[in-house]
C-alpha cells in the first residue's frame, strides 16, 4: 500500500483548481498556491511544465498513485490497441479503489482505498484487499457486512456533490456492476483532464 505523503487539498491549491469537486476545497476561498511563496505571480509555463502539470493533476486525482505505478499503467496503455490517452483513462477507472469511489461507497478516493485495504470490499463474492486490482466488465463490487453500517459509507451515499456514472450500475444500496470501460468524455471529472499531455510527457 502506498501512503499519501501530502495533504489532500494541497493538490487543489497547487493546481489552482478544485480537482476533486469538493465544497471544502480551500481553492473555493483562496486561489493561490500553498506555502510561503504561494502568492507569487506565476510565470509562463514551458511545454514541459504544462505536460508535467497535467500528469501531476491526473496522478493526484487518482489518489496520488506512486510514480512507478502510474508510469507502468501508462506503458500498458501504450501497448494496447487504439488511443493511448483513452486507454490510460480506461485502466485508471478500472482500479478497484476508483470503482468503490465511483459507486459512492466512500466520500474520497483515499477513504475508498482504505475500505479496500481493510478488507471491506467483495468482488464477485470474494474479499479483495488490493486497491490497484483491476476490475473487469461484468464484475460485481459489493460492500462487506461491517462496511454497510459505517458512518463513512452512509455519509458518502448521501453526498449531493457527485453522481454515480452510467458505467457503474447500481444493484441496490450496497452493490454495483462495472458495466463497461468508460471513454474520457464519460468520466465525471470536476475539472478538465488532459491525458494527451500525459502521453506527450512520457513520450519525450
């Protein structure tokens, strides 16, 4: 398991955007970056800087996946047929922690990862505690009995700030089916993601 090393809202302030679409985001109050130099005027970014920023934003959105893991996912996407940027998004959306988050079983991607790591998630009836495990089309993802009574889960299910996307189909309150691998325009990002720039970054 990789531990988050930085405050989750620091990404929002560094990017100057509400990356997770949460009402609590500090960007809603102050748009400058974190730290003592955060209010300095930003210089014009180079092409490399723009690509790096796109990569950091996408990587951060998926719960600050480690660089090694993220690069490996990109390399796999580039070996697949079709558009590499679409393949990359498809692979990231198939992560078990992400499907748990999309299903509104957890309020944040980090809480979703914790639910998986602590053995509260079943895939096709079997416990699976690997957050980066990939779900397949048709897989049934379900909350374990203890998780169904957690305040955290109940809070997530009542959140008005996001909806369950069409490619994750609800089957009652505690179960979803991963219906299909989504394309970029189907993924409900609160901000604009540019996986094409991530492809350019790694293809340099």
